[in-house]
C-alpha cells in the first residue's frame, strides 16, 4: 500500500529522519516520513495558506493591524513566512529551523525567497530563544511557533523557561502564537498552564475545526482591551482582504474561552 495518494517528487533523509515532497492535485506538501503534512502550497497560488492550522495561526491579525519585526520558530516549507513577506512589505522576519535540510527544501521546492527582509537561522528553537533573551529584550511584535518533528512537538520548546524567554523577546504589546497538538493531552495541558502563568492569564485558545491542532494566542501586558463588536467588523474586513475565515476564528475564540476571554475582549 502506498503511503501517499500523490506523486513523491523528492525524497531524502538527514540525521533526524526522512524528508519527502509530495504533489497531489496541484498541492505540493512536505512530509517527515508519514502522511501528516508539515507544510503545503498551491502551485497556482503559492502565497495562499492551504492548511487549516496555518490559516488559524493568522488569527493574530484580529488584534494587530500590522506587524514589523517577527520571529518564526519552525520554518517547514515556509508558507507562513511567504504569507508575511507577501502581505507586509515593511516587515523584518527571522526564521529559526533546526534542520538545514528543511531550509534547502523550502528554497528548492516551496519557493522560499532570498529576500533582504528575511534571515534564516539553522538552530534549535528553544536554545536560540533562551540565548537571545539573555542579550536583547523587546525585539519582536509577533512570535509564531510551529516547531514539530516526526515525533511531535520539539522537546526544547516544551518548558516554562521557553515561554519566559519568548515573553522577554516580545515587545510590550507583542503577541505569541503557538501551534499545539490537542491529542497530546498531558503536554498540551502543561504548555497551556505555563503560558497562562507567564502571560498573566491573557491567553486564548483556537481549536482548528476537524483537526487536532490547538492554536494558542498569548498577549503581552500592554495590549488594549478589545471590543467584541469592533472585532466582528474587523473579522469581516479581514476575510475579504485575505480570503481567510476570520469570522469563524472570532466565533471559536468566543466559544472556547469562557473563563479567559474577558482578559482580552470586552463584550
């Protein structure tokens, strides 16, 4: 039995395991030796976000109109990076990826551009963040964390020390967005608890519909209190601009955060 329905157009391995690129019906996807898609792009519309969880990771746009400096932990095929570069011409991005082989594939098969606004660092995300937090605070308005390998979440980011370091690196009105996996119940619960401790309870969860991903958004101390009516208007505008389901995101934030939504949004 074949592992994939599509055509395997690239296959290799490094010290961390198998890397495969699969094409099916105009969609090119990165796999780490299993059917789970790590990243996907449309060959006809490469700047669009194909995977539901990557679209959900743009939910920060409900709360911030723009973004200048961002840190992306976990590059994959680079779909989130490409999305930011495309929509925010003034942005400055730093992407940290543990596997040099993944960076090469992102360049060769997923169109990750050589762009003066983007710096790619090959390093362990957890170690990198903790080191950077010792030398410079308040660097980023946005931190996106999507650091998974074939076994699940990278071990180096599964600690309160990691989230402490992320908070230090955020600007006072900065936002952290992390992709967590709800099926790993113990680890998910621990990460959520650590985030709530570090960010003083200003944490909202966005379950990805019909998926196991739990996109979790943490807000630094100087964020304003958002008005739900204004957010509903903004969600409609964002959906029209980006072709992403922001009204559903806002509805799900409201549905799944009964005990914490008041820390961020007033109804």
